[in-house]
C-alpha cells in the first residue's frame, strides 16, 4: 500500500546485516559488547525503520528492533525481525534474560540528551557504557552500492531543480520567492521535506538563496554563505532582498531522496557580472576543475584543501575565501549521506584518506562584503580512479 | 540593514530582563545559583539572539551573553551587552573571576547531548549541576504581550494560507502538490522556513496534507494524523496519494512568524462528504464549539480533555478519537510558542490550570481506517474571560 504513494525503496536484509556486521567489527576493537541505538537516523541506517523504539546490536547475538509505536508500519519497512513492546521498561527483562546487560554498552553520546541517558540507565539497567557514535559515523562513511543509487537519484532531483532555476531567477524577485518556487518544485517530485543535520542546534534549510549583501552577513551556521534569513529567531536562509542586475545570486539546495541528501550551489546573474565578483568566480571554478583532475580514492583530504588554498593564494583572495571575518569556516567540503554533516570533512585540520564509496560536497565560495557572495558547490562520489559527479548541470555561472 | 530584508522585530531590553527575572525566581526556589544555557531557542528567548555561544544567568549578577561566531550580527539582534570570545575556553576564567562557578549550575538536561555535557564540565569547570529545563519551560509557558503580538501575526500568516487552500485543493492533485503550493505561499510572505520541536528525534513538517488512507497509517510522530510521507527515511507528512471525490483532505499547517509557531488544521472535500466521515466531523466541530463556551483562565486542562471525551463517548466514536490502534495519542492539545511542543499539554494525565497568556493548539481529530481521517485544529490564546482565536478562518469543512 505504501509503495503506491512514495519512494518506498527498502534496503535488503543482506544490506542491513552487512551494515550491522561492519559496526560490530569496530565495536569489538573498541571493547563494546552491545550498542543501544535510539537516534532516528541511526536506527534507520541499521534497521530500515525509524519507528519509535530502540535498536540493540549485541556483538554475538541477533540484533533486536524494539518498537513502541508504529509497529505495523515498521513491519512494512524492515525485512528484519521486530519485537513490539508496550513501553521501554520491557527491554530490561529481555536483555537481562539474554545476559546482554553484563557487558559494555555503546550509546550515541553525541545526540542523546543527558535526561534521556539517565532514564535509559535506570530503565534498561546497564552498568558500564561508552560512546559508540564515532564508530557509527565511521560505519556510515562508506556508502554501499544501494546507498550510492539513492545518492544518484537525489542528484537527479537536484539537477531538475537547478534546471528549473533558469526560469525562476529574475531581476526584482525576492530571495524568498525564488526559494519558495524551487523548494515547491523539489517537493512535488518527491523531496522528503527537510534535511537532517546531526547534533544540538544544527539546523539547515532545504535551500538558501542570497542575492547580494545578505550573503555577507556571518551567522552561527557553519557555512561560508548562510544567508540572512527573515528573523533573528531563524538567522539563516533566504530573505526579502531582491535580485539586482549584475549582482550574483547563489542558490544552495539540498536534494533529499529516500533519506539521502545531496547539496550543491550554483551562481546566477541578471545582465553582466560586476567586476568585483569575476576573479572569485573564476577561482572557484578553477578549484573544482582542478580537483576533478586528480581526486580519487587514496588522496588525502588535507591535500585537497591545501591545493585549493594555493590556487586562492595565487589570486590573492585568501581574505574572502570560505567566508570573511568571523564568518570564515575551516572546511571546503563535507560528507553527505542521511545527514548533511557526515564524514569526511575536507579541511587542513584532519588527515583522512579518501576511499571508494565516500560521498562529499565540495564548495569553494567567496564572501565579498559589502557587495555579496559567489561560489560553486558540487557533490562527488569517490571512485577508485576518479570523482563522479551526482548532477548533470554545468558549473558555469548562468547569465540571464 | 537587516530590518530591510525581514521581520527583525526585536524584543526590548525590558522584555528580555523580565524573562530573565522570571527564570531567576524559579531558580532560587530550586536551589540553582546560575543557569548555563546553550540551546539556540532558549538562548534566543532570554537574550534575543541565537548566535553561537552561551548564555549565563547568575541569580545575583548581570547575565552574560558569550558569542563565539556571528558576534557582529548578535550585536544587531540583542539590546543586552555581549561578551565576544574566541572560543568557549575563555568562559571558565571569566566565571571563575566572578566567583560564579562555586554555586549550583543549571543546565538544559533535556536537550544537551551527553558528550556536550561532558565537554562543558571540563571546559567551563562547574562542580555541581542540576536540570534547569523544566524551569525554562515554566518560564516560557506564559507569553508576554510582545510574544502574543508575534503569535497573532503568525496566525495572520496561517489565515492567508488557509484562504489560499480553497483554490489549491482539487480532485486528482497529490498531497505533495497541495503542500508544495501552500508552503511556498507561506514562505513568500515571510514564514521563517521550518518549525522547531524540542527533544531528540522530534521532527515536524511545516505542513501535512492527507487525502484518504494515508491519514490512517500510524507512525512514530506524536500526533493523531501524521501522514504517510514519501519514504521510511521520513515517515511522516504528505505523499503522492491523490485527492478523491468525497474523501476528506486534512491540511495541517504551522505558521511561523519571528520565531512564533501557530498550528491549525482544516478539512476540505471535493463533492459530497462520504457518510463515514460525517459524524466524526460534526463531533470535532461540537468539541471546539463547546470549549469556546467555557474555556478561560482558571479552567483545568484535564477538565477540557474529559469534556471533549464525553462528547465523543456520547457519539460512540472513542475507538477513532485522537488516532486508532497504536497510533492513538493521549492529548487533545499542546502549547505553542518558539517550539511546537511547549506547555501546557491538554490531557487527562496532567493537571494544569490555564492562565492568561498561555497559548495552545486544540485538535479533535478522528482516524477511520481504512477510509481516512478528519478533524479540526485551532489555536487559542488564554484570556481572563475567554479563549481568543488566532486565525479568522471558519472551522467549517470546505466543500469544493
């Protein structure tokens, strides 16, 4: 029944058991005997469903998916066995009978609030516990072929939206009008509705359109061009600023198909691009063209960052690269998957070798106060011998 | 500059200091000497800005707003004094010099992840701490006249969207098409972009449209009609189900103006409403008409719940009221403000006397598998002698 009304393309049983096995190997090395997983995205990743409950993955017994609410739907979503429960107090007896609770528990310390943790300790009754969230992130960093198929479909959605943008950006339109039309376009073709970003206070708009000085205001959001938004209660995103002739409009958009996020940016301009933006735009473009000549599995993320930085330095644009003033960010790329802030991070700060199946957004952007901002963002799937793009649109600035 | 592009209607200094004073009184009774607040919404509520940093509210010294990123913007947003810092390690020395750290700290245990808590303990260096989140929720439950003005403007936005819906709902259109058009309409007139829901795994669409059996599928979401969504990765919201003649379409929509959320539902039908939905619809309507005859400050929320339940029982519709099977919820209303799950909760489970300035959504809804769902939701501001509605639209089912 649900297949008729949406994108119910489930992961297979083998796929899910493979993910669980990958996590178990990391757990064993870390001395964790069982993982107690409650965050919705992590539950979905390992079980195929995020209905209310808890996923328990012991090292040497079958995983258990406890479901408190939405059990009927969960049964349609996962090929794995479910354990319906009335409330989470039943979990203690079941785990205790299986002698699981004596071992070291692994919990998602990066997302479980203190009061939920305290309650779990009481209700589930574990004694010893460690953080399992880094291990989960490491498991999720390599996408399976099933996941890459979802990423590519998410990229197709994004391609259609950027194509549509050619007819939407116009002189005198507000950033909000452009965003509204493009978000509606994505949603009509099956966009899941919003993007997920892991961690406290991490919020991300589906799309941010900026059309001038609104792109130069720095905010709490960890991005180079985050937009001004319409209120201090939501200090990011599009605003009532209108498109002006010669001033670039950047459209940052997150596709989201069956959970998988893609995230690209294109620049548009009505009439002739003002001089101040030309060299920054060409530099952004050179950085992307460069990474596509050598990027592949085996390359260190720090190398990618430094090589981009060298191109920027040669042009003398360091001051404006990846933000300006306290709005500068330290990364030029970030991993993508079920969340928009996955591993790897492309930065000078962390050494990390690219491996086949990683997916990341790459975003050379320039912020030029008080004029505006310009840049390009494209997503790559890491392959043995190259980087594969997920959209078909040109990275050229679109002149209208 | 920012005023030109959005809804930058800031709370005044007196307003913010009044909120802080209200919290201090509760802190004093609870034995908390200073609050360390880091969740974005709570920071915004007490300081007017949610740029990256931390808000410290001691019982007997001035509040301190530490800002790590977006300091320039924060200065435009808050009338209170800021303390720009390079990173949060500077906070320890400042608090220590003021002899603040010796006392009992209050932290938002309901939202701070375990790893953030552990880091704060190390970096800020407090010894003793308690949960301050219940006190913050109690402070936020009574809206000031400034806040009520924002709620009313949020209601105006909602009124415009429901008016627009008359021209959008049509036989053969998908739920997603209807939602996309209405979300775009709200955004163009300044909707902040998304709705906030407090706590782990709490996610809420701006709008959910359901047009038949998709409204009967129960999900993890704590609501009676939550929609099917388009993927198990986002198991809520609108889907590709099309509008059929005679089957009600419910449109649940969250207005959001300058932070403040409103949340109402209307039912629409193309042609003549099928018999099975008639009595449920009339019952929902009677419940709303009834509460408007007696609702006011001084009434207990449990009384409101029981009185509605009596009306449902008289019609023999208990099985379908507020959901069906494991999708049943235990509340008929919930508080509104900067988050969509604020206090008060209108339920049999918690006694709570309504006070002037509370704001809540009231939602008698029926789920009738396998046919569909129907219901009405309206928002009320509690006044001394009545309940004030926030939208101007009729609660009548709209026949198209």
